C-alpha cells in the first residue's frame, strides 16, 4: 500500500485529472494521539437515518477561534454522522484535532494538512472508512473528496467539493462531469458543498462589486447545467422547501459580508438508484450570529437527513 505522502506527492504533481489518491487512511484519537485506525474500513453499519452537515468554513482568520467555537456548538446540536467542510485552512485542522468532541466521535483523513494546501475540502466520518481525493479540472486547486460507507448492506457514497469560483461556468460543468464519472457506479450518492452557482440567477461581476440590485443577467441560467449533467439527482432543498429561497450566502443577514449578495451557493444533491434512501430533512444552520456581528462563516451551512425506507430487519 502506498503511503499517504507518496500519494500526496503524486496527486499534486499530476497534470492529468481526474486521478485518485487511492486511498487516504483514517485516523482515530486513541491513547492521547491521532493514530491510523485499526478498524474494519469496509464494515457494514446499521442505520435508519444518515445525518450530514456541509459547511464552507471561510478561509479568513477573522474571529477564527470564536467562529470555531460556534461551529462546534452546531455540530454538537445536530450530531451528524458525516461532516463535509470546504475552505478548510490549517488553523481549522489544528482546532479540529484538538477538540474533545471531534476526538471522541470522528475519524479524520491522514495528513489532512498536506491534502488541503492553502485551503481545501475534507470529510470527517463517525465510522472508519477509506477517504479518497480526486483532482478536478481547476485553476484554483479545487478537488473532490469522497467516502463510501456500507450502510444496511448497501454502498452509500458521500462527496464534497468546492467548485470553481467567479465567472467560470464551463469549468464548473467539467467539475460536475468529473464527479458524475467517478461516482456513477454507486447506487446511493450525495454531493454536498459550495457549488458556486445559484438556482435563481447567475453570478455577475456587478453583484460581486456590490451592486444592489445587480444587473439582470439575460444569459441562460447556469443552474440548468445541474439537471443536464446530473439528471438523476434531486436538489434536496428544492424538493423539501419548494417555497423557500434558501440563500446560504446572504449579506442581508450575515454581517461577515460587506457587499450585497444573495445566492444559494451551498447545495445538497442526491440520488438513490436502489430506492432504499430518501432525503427527508434539510435545514440551514449557522444563520444566527454567535455574538454581535460575528457568524460561524460568511456562508451558512446545511444539515441534512437521509432516511432508510426499505426497512431494517
């Protein structure tokens, strides 16, 4: 088995995405240290509900410790099985590794400091698993991170990404196609993260510069690409909250933002070819300030529940 450092060197030297770093070993906190887990990475888990959180943590160091404390309170409140983070910086990693709740409840990827570069994406899992990272077509170093859990004797793939920012529609399409190619053989899949496009209107330089309201973009809605590339997936927010906008990047609420912008960047999409699972709940989290004018992030997070509908014996 290749070591994680061998794998990391290969993935960052490669210029031919997608390439998997197969695989990243899980660490568990044991005897006062993070060590490689000795657990069965392919073990079946019996669950009636899978609970997830996706959160863009914001790479800014402003009020970092206060924001992290608020994040941990949210994690404790919802107690997820899988956590998917974007814009993770080294300060986040250090605090996650040092936190008692994380130490007691989650497996983390080995050498995650090297995996994220200046900032990146990671997954934390309540169950030992094989972490995998894939390069995507990107000028911003964006990667896809996945795990696969065997739940009720059926594979369930959970993936996160921070898709290309700004006016890079075509690159985001390529990244969605990369995700689809990598995960197409799994019967149950959820992709969660910062998609960097909204379901209601396109990103624009006018909006980025704080124009309120932004100039209307008459181009084809970028969100149409989601149905074109991932036709078998449901957008969980749209399914469960069809009458609510669900902005996760909202300067009218979040005082960490200093320019007008309202976008539903953060998404959870899902398919269950097996029909065993249904998305039954999704909530915006982190949309209340921790203290005066301080929020967990410039984004809000999403808490989601998937319910096993085939029945447990």
